[in-house]
């Protein structure tokens, strides 16, 4: 799958294993998600545009290359996508933040949008969508559908764990979106949860049931 990058660095695998354990506390789960997101940011932003600026070192004048963090938008899918955004902000503090609120109607299973707020001029920005889990893929598709209404320069999707089913749905709907994940798990259960997975990421981040 050309669109998919699995970031399987030993540090990320180690921290994800700790996250998976059901006895991991809310505080530790939240901390580990932030740490993994920070580590993943290095690979996700590997091709971020750069430009040269003149600088003075203690020895002489020269030029150096810098990024324009303001051109990056981290679009967090609520609720738990905001935790991944926080981790990425540690390395790109100048990035702009957007939020997409989605939920799946329990009766129709249709994805419903309840909130959408993005920085202006998305046509001049690169968007990184963050959501801890790519499960059925329907929320991810809905988020990317909505963002494409504003024609951003590029869209990437970042999650911690993906299912084969969700990957298939997202790649077929949006073959131009690059997907980054720390793991591809076995399958979905009858209720749409990833197995072995990490449970409900939002509930574990916020300590809710």
C-alpha cells in the first residue's frame, strides 16, 4: 500500500505496548500518547517545505534552512485527536490548530459533523489530520472530505493504530492522502473496535466511560 507508512521505531513500539495494557493509568496513557506523537512527527514532517535565510554565527555570516511552521495545520479529530496534536506541537510550535468534531449515529451508523473550525487560507497550507484510531475509516473519510472543500496544498492522516478495514476504506476514498501509523492491527470486531487495539482512545485519554 503505497500511501501507508508504518513508523515502527523501537521507542514507538515500546510506548505503544505500554499504552495497550488495560492497567495503564489515564495519566500514563495520556503521557505515552503525547510522547509517541512527538516521535512520529519527525517522520510525518520529513518533507515539510523549507527556505533559506541569512544568519550570523559567532564566526561568520552564512545561510541556514528553516521551516515555516505557520503553513502547517494540525487538524485534530475530536476528542482524542487533540492529544496527538499536543505531541506534534512540541516540535512545530508555530503550527496552526484546527478541530473537527464527528460522531457516528448509533442507529444509522452515519458519521455526523457537529463542529468544524480551521485556520484561514487552507489553500496555502499543509494539513495533518490526527486521530488515534483508524477503525472503520468512515470518520477519517468524512474529515478528509470536509477538508478538501478548502483545497489545502496537501493532506496527511496520522493515527496510532489502524485496522486493515479502515485502511482500505480511506485509501480507496482518498488515494492522494498519505497515512502514517505506528501499527496495523489484526481486524475489527462486530462493534467496530480494533483488535487487539488500545480500547476507546478518548475514554482512556480523558478518564471517561
